[in-house]
């Protein structure tokens, strides 16, 4: 007999008819000889309705009361589903997060699961009942017993966490689409179903805007090796499997907070090429990386920061062996850029061999603003200057001087409790996989830029440390290449993205600090969108970036920021270009299928 955890999302239980249909499916799964725990979301869009009610009363409602309010949605659906099962003569019992023993941090509206006391649940299972659990909610530990929620979309996380704690045979996430698709079918109906995706790819996809899975659910599945499938509750098709490598043994206590950083990676075989003061208009990144790709040179990090005076900097790293070729391409392009009418100053190529890349990685850093800040602080305390920063949701990479690399890795391993023997070398090149699996669009971010931050150790640490104390999760962080001397002090710009609702809080928090550390202006832009391509196959596959940038250039879409990790490239574009950008990029990588995906209303 297998133990299965099934999760049904809002649309899957959006009406009485749907609840009855789901009950039939559950009863059938039990008749096939399985033991079942079922996690449900609130019906349809009812969580949105509750949020709207709160907003009618307050523009900034207390987070505790929000949890009290939003947790009610799931209580409705578990009771109704339990009744529907009982009507089918299937014994069932509904339990809230607290009743089922889901213990979380006391962090309202974004609590992480600490542990699940499964004894009550197991007792009901032994009695032959289907246990119907309210998703998205838990209770803070013993003294306070406060109702908490896990963050929007968190029922997926409840389900996978239960599967981990119960050592379930599999976890099935039922939703309104046939599985994980190459992109959001509501924007691109020709999106194609993937039979399988790695947890690492899915983590990037989910945190870059593909709402089909909560990224923290993917993280738990990967950490504990839970077989996870995403499938439609409207059909019997097999859906998409999310695959994980065999996990290392892990404790179930402190489930979601145990270890934010799994590894420290260093790469000393890197060199940096930067093009400074190039014109800020569509097509520049495309032609630069197009020429590099035509020489079959593979690039690693690419960073393009915000512009000032209509110019941009693009910096990238390559392995040292191909530096000469990359430099030649950049030098060949620069003269043409120099004659651009928009450039107020001369474009220039800069090369640095004496660099190293050092990165921390781990899915546990998603939504935990303190982790990047801790990395910067650790490096600052060791007197190590950070030349470039590039982040993905699960990785923070810094470029430092090569001579400081060993010391940097030592202090980081110590700070994040990583054995130095566990230092990871650059990722190996997977074979036989397409370079790009999926494309995602995130329209909920805002961009902040702090101009003229003094170029000395400790600045990034102070900025992101402060945001962490305000509990603001920072997404893409970019520290520019350009050094501008202001009052005899070399400075660099730092730009990053945050959730739109956090943008003004971040600006206010930073404006005081900016004065004390002598930075320039803070610029906020809410009208941005982030378009990303994801795929493990892009490692060691020259030309992927060029193809991405040229798809945007062809549509005259200007790229405002670029960040990369090994398996993703993200571009920030104007919000008004977001949907078009997603469509053209999906097409450029030939990801469309023949049939259109139908999403139930
Ligand atoms: P549920 O209520 O079942 O949790 P969600 O709305 O959270 O459903 O997630 C399913 C939705 O995710 C789909 O309807 C689709 O619009 C959206 N989506 C975005 N990106 C993707 C993708 N790459 N694959 C599948 N669905 C996606
Ligand atoms: N009902 C919650 C939400 O809408 C949780 C979920 O559906 O996963 O965000
Ligand atoms: Mg969801």
C-alpha cells in the first residue's frame, strides 16, 4: 500500500461540482489500495477576495490579522471536501494546519515550516480515513499558538512538507493545467508540456515567475528526494515529474530553515571583460554576444547594470583560455559604439585576468533576505572588496580579486557552516538536453538603483543588511562594473529588484543610510518586468545569450538589466514590453507545440 499526498489548488476545488469531482478522484485512489493525505487550497479566487476585503479597511493591514483572515479560506474547502468524501462512503476527516501539527516560525504572512508532528495524522490514516488538510497555514510554536500562513501559493509547500515528514511514496500537485509547461499558457497558449524537469531548473522557473509551483515546495522535494508530479485535476494524463538527485541525509526538524546555503563554489579560472559607457538602446547586447557566439566562445556571468546619461556597462566573465578571443571581439565592436550619437563619453573595453568568482548556493535562501547580506558582511569583515555581484534566486555570485579568493572561500565556509572539503567546482556540462527548457515572466517586481556607492568593502553588506532587517527580500542584485570618481572617491552603482509592495519601504529605509555612507541618488522604477530563460543545457552551450538578446532586439525591446546564473539568464525590460518579450523569446527557442493548452475558466 502506497502513502500518497495529493494537493488540489483553488481552481480544482473552485465550485461544488469541482469538489465532488475531486472527491471521486480521491475515493478512486483509495480504492486502488493507497493511503491518502489530501491538502487543499481555498476555493477559486477566495483568498484574493479576502485580501481585497482587508484592503478596503486598511492600506497596510496588520500581518497577524491578515493570517487570521486568509487562513479561513482553506477551512471552508477542507470541510466541504471532507463532506463530499463522506457522501461517497469514504471515511474522511478535515484538519486545520494547527490540528495537523504544522509548526512554523512566528513570521506572519511568510512563515516557514519548522516541523510537523504527524502522530494525529497517522492515527487517522491507520483508521482508514482520508485526512484532508488545510494548505498554506500552520501554527507558531508552543507559547504563542498563533495562526500563521506560508505566503501566497503556499499550499504546495504544505503538501510537499507533509510528504517529507510522512515519508510518503509520492506527492501529486493537481492544478488547472496539464503539468509544467514551457511557459505560462495564459500568455502563450502554444506552451508545451514537459514530461520531466530537474528540481534545479524548476526552482529557477518557479522563483522567476512560473506560479505553477511554489519554489519552497520544490526546495523541500529536492532536499528530501520526494517524488513530485504536477498534473491536471481535469484529466488522467501523467503530467510532469520533477526529478531530484539522491538527497543527503537531513533532519526533519527545522524543516525549512535548517540550512540556507548548501555550498560555496569557487572558480579561479575566470577573466573579466567589460565594455563601459556603451549606448543604451536595443540591439547592443545582441550584437556583442552574437559576435562572441560566432567565435564559439562560451561565457559565464553576464551583468548589465542600470544606465546613467543614456549609457550602459556590460561585463561578462569567460574562462581564461578564451579571454583573448573574447577581448578581440569586444575591441572590434567598441569603435562602432564610440561613434554612437547617444554616447556622451567614449566607450571603452577593460580586461581583468586577476579575478575569481565565488558563489554561495542553496534553495534555502529564497525569501530570506539575510543570506546575501551575510555573505557581503562576511567578505567585508575580512576586508575583501566585491567587484561585481550577480544573483539568481538560489545563488549569489561575487567577483573578487584572485589573490583574495582562498581567504574568501575560507571565511564563507566558516560563516555558512560548509566543510571546506565540500567546496564545489563549476557545474559540469550536462549532455543531450536542450539549452532552454522554459521561459518565465515576473511582473511583480520593482527596480531600485543606488548611484555612486563608494567602492570599498562593506557597502553592499550595509545596504543589504539594512534591507534584511526590514525583512525585504531582494531579488536580482547587480553591482555595476563602472567606477565613477566622485569627490576623489571611486564609486559604483548598485541596482536590485524587490517585490513592488516593498519598493517604497526599501527606498525610505535606504535614504538615511545613503546619506551616512555618502551615496548618490536612489532611483525607483515600478514599471519593469523580468523575462528569464531557464535550462541546465545552457551550460557550455555558446550562443544562448546572444539568441535571447537578439530576439528582444528584433522587437526593438530595450534591455535594462541582465543577470545570469549557470542555468538561467534574466533581463529586466520595461513593463509594457514584458508580454511581448515573453512571446518572442518562447518562439525564438522554438518551444511552441502544435496544440493549444486550454486553461479552465
Ligand atoms: P493552483 O490554484 O492549482 O495552485 P496556480 O494558479 O497557483 O494554480 O498555478 C497554475 C497556473 O500557473 C496555471 O494556470 C498557469 O497560468 C500558471 N503558470 C505559469 N507558468 C507556468 C508554467 N511554466 N507551466 C504551467 N503553468 C504555469
Ligand atoms: N489559498 C492560498 C493562495 O491563494 C494558498 C494556495 O492556494 O496555495 O495563495
Ligand atoms: Mg498555486
